[in-house]
C-alpha cells in the first residue's frame, strides 16, 4: 500500500504539503497537513481508519505532491543527490 503521511504539526508547510480544508468533516481531530512524503507499508500494518479526506482535499493533496515531484526532477536534484531516490 502506498500512502502519504498526515500530521497535525501545521507550523510550517513544505513543498508538496497541503493544509487540509474541512479537517473536521474529514474525521480528523486537529487541523492537519497531508505531507509530500510518500511511504509504502504492508496492509496488516494499518491499525484503523481515522477519517476520509473530502474529494477536494484529496485532489489538491495529489496535485501538490505532483508539483513537488516535478520540481525535484526538473531541478536535477535527483541526479546530484542520489540519496533522494
């Protein structure tokens, strides 16, 4: 399973992050950010479901992630910083 982390640490936004609008309606306890960090996990590592992003938040978070990925590729940092791969 591939997923993006969600954090309630909303003190700063990094490239690829998206501040969730409608976080209460999504079932989250606090204002939150979908981070531009993608992780892979096994299905059995999922303990439960906290909420569901509203369609507009889901679409915007994916758009922001795509922008951050494209900015890395176009800037060439993936070639000059192999640890980022």
